[in-house]
C-alpha cells in the first residue's frame, strides 16, 4: 500500500499576512485579557503561569518525541489511520503528517484536523 | 460539573505522574501514567506502564475527554523514569575546571569567528543580546532574536574544540 496517490484536495495554507497569530483562534479568545478568565479575575496568577509553562513544555517535548514516528490516529466513527507525524500547529488544531494510509491509498502529505481525532498513539 | 477542557492548570497538574483511566466520548477507556496535560488543548499524554511491552505514548485530545480517574498514585521513581523517556539526559555534573575549559574553548572559537563575546561570571554574553550558560552546548543559548539565536547556535555546534571534552549527549 505504499504507492502514493495523487493529491485529491490541497489544504488551505497558513495566513500569509501574520506570523501565524490568529485572533479568531479558540486559544486567543480564551486567554485574551478583555474576556473574563475562568480561573481568577484580573491578572493571571504567577503560579498559574508557572504551571502552564511546565505543562506546555512537557507537551512540546511529547510532540518532539512523536516527530518522524509512525503514529496511529484514532478518529471518530471508529476510523483508524496510520501516518508519520510531522508537526503540529501552535493551537493543536491541525497535525501535518506524511504517508497517511487511507482506504483510498497512501496520501504523501496530509493535514489532519485535531478536532476529528480522539487520540493518537505511538511506540518508543 | 465542569468539562475537562475548562479546568484550571492547577487541576490538571494534580494528575501528572499518576496512573489514570481516561474515558473518551465514544465510551472507550485508556489507562496509563500522565506525563502532562497540554494547557492549550487540554490533551492528556499517557505513558504505558506495562513492564513486558514496548513503552508507548498516547495523546488523548482534550475535546474528547469525558472523565479522568486516578487508579494508582505515582512516586518519585516513576516520575524520574517517565522524565528520562522524554527529557534529554540531565548532563552529568561537570567539575568547575571542565566547565571553565568548555567555556574558554567556546569563547575562543566565537572570537575567532569575529563574534563579540564577553565573559560574565558563569555565562558568555554575545553582543549583549544572547546568553550561553553551562554546559555551553547549542541547546544552552538563550536570546530574544531568532536570527541571532540560529546563527550562534550553528556556530556553537561547529566548535571543533568541544568534541574533546566528555559530556553525555542529548538524544531524542
């Protein structure tokens, strides 16, 4: 199942005008200072910031470890696909993968929507 | 009952290092030790705890999580084991002389490449913009400017003098 199929649909590229910072992304809307934050009113706690950085750094290391590995993606409706993980975007909304094995054939490069995923797993 | 993804980082931190059972939207359950919960997407990263199988990692997307239950609490040992999988090896404690010779070797190499570098105690400062701290490897540079960072990093990496000193290599 290794012969790549021709591209069926090109994904939408990143916004060419900004550095990837999207004011409509869920993360910006959640953390934007003008909206009410759920944890504490007013300025974000230093302790909370420290926790966030610690947790985020660990997550980034997970993504690093996942790079160039064969990953199994479990999507909704019992769909399971395998691919080589390439990269994630900053808000964990899309994963760039290579050699995505689908019932239609192997897609050489693809973008997977994280919102369609339940989990992904890989071996060390 | 608040949704998992609406919880606070303090709440998520409570689960790190413990063995949990995560229930997801299609009623499936996953077990493993929590390495982290991403504060941006609330995604849970589980590491498998089975001894006889190859270790595996599962990332469960935050929007799909319906419940997380702690099965067994972890210990300092389990935290250490988990960290060793993800984080590069902590560099062995280098003696002061070894650190000094590495710092000196790097400083000379940078000067040879006409980079303005000064020594400020234990760190090297480059052009007042970038700092290199012990043990003076490419990963120890910190700078606010990406371009300067990239150029100095590749210089540090190509330092011919550094290959002679012994240091545990980072591996990913």
